[in-house]
C-alpha cells in the first residue's frame, strides 16, 4: 500500500531461488552498494544455468509395458565422458509412464485410443546435460523493476551426442522407433548459478559457507551458489549445503555447539 516498513536483524538468510535471490540483491541497490548488495565482483545475477534436457520415448511394436508406477533408473555411463572418451555428455534418467491423455496435449487431433495404444508399447527417458557458467547468461532488473532473464543454451553439441547414444541403445534393445523432443524454454529448468561461491571475492559472490564476501551477516542458501550445474537434479546438493551452512552458523555465528546423536545413527 505504499507504506515503508523497516525490519532489522543481526543475521539475514536469503533463499529465493537462483533467479529471485539475485533479483533481490540487485533490487537492493543503495548509496553504499550502487550495483546491488554483495556485488563488488559484478557477478550478482551472472552465470545463470538451467540444464539441457530432452525427453525420449522408445517404442516396441510387439512389447507391452505393463508397468503402472515405473521405477526410477539413472544411467551414468556417459557422465564423465562419451563412449570414445572426450568431454562429459550427461546423465540419462527414466521417467514416469506417459499416458495417452498426456501425449494428446502435443498433437491434440490424434484420437485418445490411438495414443493409449502407442504409449502402452513405449518406455520414457530423459537425457540431461549440464550447461556452462557463461557470464552473459544472467538475471537483470529492468528500469520498471521487472526481472529479465538473458539465457542462450550452450554445450548443445555434447547434449545432442548424449541423445544420439541413447537412441542407439534403445534401438539395439528392440525399440526401433525413438521420439526425442525438447520443450526448449518451457522445458524442465533447474535454475542455478547467479551468486556463485568461491574463495576469491574478486571472482565470486559468496564464500564456501554461502556468506557474502561483502556483507558479513548475509547468507544465501539455494541453488544460486552453484559454480557449475552438473548434470543431475540439484535438490539434494542444496539440502546438503543448507545443513552444512546451518552447522557453520550455529558454531561460528551463534556460538553454539553441534549436538551429537546418541541413537547410534
């Protein structure tokens, strides 16, 4: 309602996601921090990453997939390098079963019964590769206050090779017809980067415990601290780092000890 309220705290923890954490710091520019909070390096909002992902479905004309709740399987054979060496390609994950009513959203004029017959003979996969921390991929704030995301995919060649390898595997197993498709900007997006951590304040925003190099009582704990995106879901890494940061704050900032478990776990 246009009313200004002031809130003070000895410790501030930000966890808005990679896009909005960066946006919050950029919007918090003031006389002391004209380029935004924690931005002496000029890297706040930069090095945005989101992963490259392609959905894949392999179909076998005579083999029915009777699975209802499909198990999750991950293939890491190409995570560190391709089949003949070289650069990392990424990870392949199984997906939940596709049903006709879902597939019909892609091409709605095909009858539902035809889709159901089709997907019943298929198996679903996701090929995912990391994109690289390019400085030009970034979050900025427009003059009207809106968030703008500048993003151009990179590492596309390695990702396309991963898709080709998965097609080759599926066809060798009898799934002779393979569909691969990406929703591009509407794809699965694991936003990360934008406030990368590191040991040097000149080329990072946060230290190894996600504390701002510039502002002693400011911590940011979400996927924005990632210096690279890897090729897997970032959720567990975020949780692990959050627990690590919490222990660090408890012992070094609050001066409290870490309780040891007594249940043998």
